[in-house]
């Protein structure tokens, strides 16, 4: 019998970062003898019998079958993975812990908060003044919180994956401090095994042959889903300026466009927009979009690169698996700075640039491409930093939390 039930808004690891995290967490827990099942939507269920579709969506009418499924699972603990987008921004999930308690569920409930502090519950039909009063009043009593309803207050343990979310939770709900645990995420791509120098040399040779690039090319890599918020409209014109001083520079955009956040026709339109932007900037074959790649191929491409860049429109934080993956692959990283900045991402770890600033991003790229010793310093710092973000440590931390509740 499984020890643990995980509730996931979706379970498509190749299209959702949180689903990929959940998938990897399950694998790491299984290595420690912690079997689990996933309760999700019927559309997200897979042929794997441990991934069970129990709801059509995440609306109010979906809660009764979800509550029944949790009771029927007879597991030792329930672990909810929450990020608003994975539930289609539906808010019914906020009532689940309360309904479970009212229906007699006595096993521990753990909630991982992947993001927090940026959206509000805004039900229709309640005057704004009254709604604000109810949010603050209930939050002061510790009954609910203004963003996630009963999800946090009715959980026995809370796990945050980034310090920003943790700080907001403590500010709003200081009475939950004893339940709060910080467990960071890890790189979302494993490094290809083998001697690093040999892997890199082979990967560079094959990559340059594939795209017709010179072996002396200076390869800049972006890694992650290609979305409108990732700053690609800033990166492409900045890269054009780089070519004026570094004609051997090449830009590799590693990742697919379609995901849970960008689907179907919308994804196809954005893909076409990026390709047309490359044409309009006359970048030709100096820029390549790889599309979705399997993890091993991603690792080989990153091993071949000289420099990583993440110019996100809202800045980069440690909840970015892409950032940790670049670090793990020994890449010096240029990244935009979030507001407020992530305190752990110091200037000795990343080369910081402002968001949406073409000129400064171009200058940063030119600076590091011209400075091999400085690139080596960033690469070494990032690699050392990434060692603390490993799945073994994450799984062990989860086991300690489960055991303390059981």
C-alpha cells in the first residue's frame, strides 16, 4: 500500500515545472521506500496505475469526488503540491483541507507552496470593503489567509521552495512559523555521466556540425520554456548588438514553446512570432531554436555552451529550475534581477542585469564573452552553489517532515 498521496493540479512533467518537480520527488522518495500515488485530473492521468484521475477539473463540484478519493486511498499522509497555474487558477482547492477535516480525515496534510504573495482571491458579489475586512480578520485569527483560503492554515506542515514565498507567509501568518519548512528545488536536468571534458568536447563537435557553426563559436544558451515572460524579446536585439563585436557568438534557445501556460494555437503563434523576430533582426543561422528536447540532449547542449543567460521580464529567483540547471552544468550565468532581489543570488554568483534593458544585457554578454577568467569564476561559484540543491537532500528533508508528523 502506498504511504503517501500527492495531489497535483496536473501531471505532465514535460510541460509543467511543478509536475516535473512532483515526478522527480516521487522517484527520489521511492528510492527510500516511500511509495506514493498521485491524485489529479482525468485528462492528466497516465497509463501508470499510480497516477489516478479523480476529477474533471478543480471547480467546487469536483471537491466531493476528490475528498472521497483521498479517504479511499488509505494512505498515511496527504501532500498537496500547489501553484496557482497548475490548477487553472481555480480556487476550490483552497477548501480541500477544511472539507477533509470535517469529513473525518485525521492523517497529516502537507502543502508545498511553490509560489505565494502575488495573487488575490476576488469572489464576485461581495463588496470590496467587506471582502478586505473578511480576508484580514480571518487571517489575524489564523483561520484562513487572504490568498490561499484554508490551504495553509489547515495543513499540518508547509513547505516553501523559495525564500520570497516564505517571507510573505511569515509576515501574514506568523503563528504558522512552527509548521513552516524551507526545502529548495533542484536542477531539473541531470548531468550526462562521463568525463566532463570529453562530454563537452563531443557535444560541441556534434552541435556545431548540426547547425553549421564553427568549432570556435562562442555559444550562449538560454534554457527553459520559451514564453512571453522570459525576456526573449530583450535577448534577441541584445544578441544582435553582441554580433557587432563578437561575430563568432551564437545563441541557442533550448526548450519548447507549448506548456500548460501556453497551449495549442497560442503556443504556435508565439513560436512563429519568435521565428519572425529572428528573421526581422537578420540573425539568420546565428540563432537556433531547438524545440522540446529530452533531458539527456538538453544536458549535452548545455555542456557544449560557454555562457548561460536568463533575461526574465520579472527577474530570476532560486525557484527557477533553469537557473540551477545552468549552475550545475558549470555555466557562468547572466540573469535579470527580481524585485525584491533574491538575497542568495549575489553578484559573485550571477552577472546581474536590469529587466527589459537591451543595452545593459548586450554589454553584459559582451563583457563576459571577452573575459574568460571571469567566466571561469562565475562557473565555479555556480557549480559549488548548486551542490546544495540535490534531489537526495530534498528527499531526505521530506522524509524527516513526514516522520515528524507520523
